[in-house]
C-alpha cells in the first residue's frame, strides 16, 4: 500500500539520520533500508531535504505536544507542566541519536535544512504558547509573553537533557529525573501563576489549597 511504503521510508530515514546525520545519509541508502527503489523514494519525497522535514515532523516532540493539548484541559497547571516535561524528556531520549547529529551538523547544514529546523522549533514553541495564552485568558496565569515563556520552558528541559545525555559523566549527573522535573516545574509555576505559588493552580483558574 502507498501509506505502508511512505511509512517504511520515513522509518528508514529516521534510522539513518539518527546514525549518520542528514549530511552523512544518502537517499540511496535510505531507499535500500526501506526496501524500495530510490526512484520510489523520490515519488514520495521530492528531495532528501523534504524527507528530512517529514521525518522531523513525525518523530519529534511536536506531534506529541499537539496530541497532549486536549488532555491538559483536565489537569491543573502544575500537573499539566509536569506531564509536558515528562513526555518531552521521553521523546528527547528516544531521539538522542538524531539530536546529537543535528547538533553536530547544524553549522554545516544547507540553508533549506536550517530553515526546516527553525520552522520546526518555532511551531513547537507556538503550540505551547497557545496553551499558556489560553490559561492567561482564563485568569490562571499572569501577564507575560507566552512565546518567550514557551521557549524558556522547553529550553530549560532541553538544556538538562543535553547536559545529561551528551556532556555529564556518571559522577556529575543531576539528581533523579523526577526530582529535576519537580524542581523545574515548581520554579516555573511560581514565576508564571497568577496566584500564590503555595496554592494549587487549576486550569479552571480556581486555586485549590493543599
């Protein structure tokens, strides 16, 4: 089936981009791993850049974050941020090879690939910003720039991930991941909630005292 072929190509792209990077992977290798002819790959994706873009869209945190938004409506603010952080770190860990290669190659990327990466990050930030904006409108959160704040939230967990995954040795690792998430989320809630941080902040705007 057409969709099955497309899925196989995307999975093969993820595998090779994760192992060899965008620059080190060829469409010939990706097609071979997917079990299709290179011409078939190009029927589905007009270029390696297009395949890379679709691979990032499917396997990054962005679709997971979009899928989380309805679920967040039933959680209080602290619980929602905790869930986002947990899922984000899970996805980063699952894609550590791809992320490592993207970091090492970014300055060598052609302009089109840098644009793909920029657009992907911008969309992820915009998606989280829409969540914050909705809570501001309902009075749960104080007034702040939701785009800048989204970048800060994702950035602090991405920084934690990269320091643990790529830089720290076992002797210099942070505390347990769940403790880090709890502390980071607590700091974030204290700085963004419209009410006293010692109150439990719900998405309905009604604080529930502990």
